[in-house]
C-alpha cells in the first residue's frame, strides 16, 4: 500500500514537472519575419505605412497653414494695439492738460469767461461770448469722448490680441504633436525597409511596377479617360485602331501639354454633367456655329473649344511641375529644393498665377471637380478615399507627382494610386 502511495506521489511529481516545463517548447510561434512573408504582403504593409505617413503629413500641413495665418493675424492685432495705445497716450495728454487748465481756472469755460459774457456791453458781444463758450465745451467733450472710446477700443484689441496669441500657441503645440506623429511613422517605414534584403526590396519594386501597369491598362481600357466625342466616334468606327483607348483616349496629348490642352478641352459642352468646371463654355466659342447642316449640334462637340486663359494657366502650372522633376520628396516642403505632394501642386498653381489651398484635402474640397474624361494638363488628380495624395495631370494618362518619402518628383502613370477624382483650379 505504501509502495503504491510512494509510486503515486512520484508520478504526480513527474507530471507536475512536465507541466511546468511544457510551456517553453509549446509557446506560440512568433510573427513570421519579413523573409518568410510574401512580396504582396510586404508591399501592402509598406503602402499602408506610406499612406498613413502622408495622411499625417497633410494634417501637419493643414495645421502649419492655419498657424501661418494665425501668426499674421496676431501680428496685425499687435500692430493695431500699438497704434491705438499711441493715440490713447495723446488723448491722455490732452485730458491731463484740460484737467490742469480747469484746476487753474484758465479754460474758456472758467467762471471769469462766464462773467465776461454776462457783462458784455452789447448783445452782439454777449452772443459771440456765448458761442465761444459753446465751442469750448464741445472741444472738451470731444477730448473726453476720444479718451473714453480709445480706452474701450484698446481694451477690446488687447483681448483679441491675447486670444489670438493663445490660439497661435495652441496651434504650435498641435503642430509639434503632428510633427512627432509624422516622424514616428517615417521611422516605422525606415525600420521595415531596413529589415528587408536587397532581393526582397527588388521583388517589391517589381511587384509594384506590375500592379501599377495593370491598373493603368485597366483604366485606359475602361474608356474612363475617353472624351465623350472620342468615345462616340470609337463606338461608331469599326476600325480597331481607332477605338483602343490606350493613350489617345484622354486627348491625344502624349507628354506634350499643348496638344493635350487642345484636344481634352473638346468635350466641353455641358451635356456630361460636370457643371462646376466648365461654366463659361457656351456655343459662342465654337468657330462654326452657323453651319446649316442637320448635324450642327455635333460640330461643337468636336470643335477645339476651350477657355484659352484657363488652359494657358494649366500649361504654366504643368510647366513648373515638370521643371521640378528629380527634386527629392520631403514631407512638409513646398520648394524650391524639395516638395511633398501638395507642396508641388500648390506651388505650381501659385506660379501659374492662381493660388490654391495648401493641402490635398482642401484642394479636393474647395476646388471645382472635373470628370476624368475631361482632364487637361494642369488639372489636379486626387488619390485615396481621404484625399491624402495629389498630383498634376500631364496628359496621355500621366501625372507629375512627388510620390512619397525616399523618392523624387517624377512622371508617373495616372493609376499609380487609387483614384479619388480630379479638380480644376481655374474655372473653365
């Protein structure tokens, strides 16, 4: 009996020891290292990191723009307060002089002046003395009123200046937090890239190029860039060389902005529902509105009708952007040596004579939208659901963009990122 007990105790002890040792070999496996993950997974991870970093960059840019305006407002209020206090000091001097004169009974309203008015030898002199007393009283009232109103105005300005300064400090703190957030996300990208081998980086790059090429092919093949008139001709034409939609479907622009501006502006009639981007394009621009043929309505569709000033501004913006190709992407930068995505687009249109909002979100929100099949050089192409990336349309299905950290301004396919839509800074 005792032998069985001893045996049972030994068995229990062995079982307990095994249980204590078991967790070490049976611990769940750690996440797969980069070397064991597929290229598609790594590319998706990097794209997500880049997108989040760019979202944070645009948030920082928006705060920076607000802070810039707030600083200007604070400076203006401070200058106005200084001027008001200078005028108020003069008013205080005038009031002090008036008080001293009253104390010394040397003002025109002194008792002696009243006595002279009462003892005037003639009614005319008495009337003149009375008028002089009235004018003196008015001057004193003006001095007092100016002092009172000046003090109230200065107090109000001081309150506004203090509030503006508080808001400026709040924005500065917010900007610092957002800057730290951007840097943290960029550090995560650097760590991820550092953990990859050269072969993995090369494979990721090749996979991204294939994905972009496929997305570009699908976009062009869909006819989404074909102007309405060109699409109608393609459907009516049985020649397959005229209806492939690849490259010519968006306006035969090639990489030369001038032909792009001529052809993509052809479908400017209001029948496609764009509305906001072409409000000034009635038939009066058409060179042939009086042709008495039954197809007279179709002629304006094919005629090169465009608002020349708007197209020219787009060409100037595109020309500026093309001249920046090769300069590095730096988050928060807006030239001249480096750019982020919205820094490039905002500076391009500023050089074209049309200032636009600083960030991609504000460019998407505040500028007139334009359909993809009415794109022309200089229009802005916005990407991602949150409108966190923007590029400049260059024609022939290509855009100029500052892509992301670690890259340079370059010419890229229109479908290099998920499309959100397009806007035109100059109303057509």
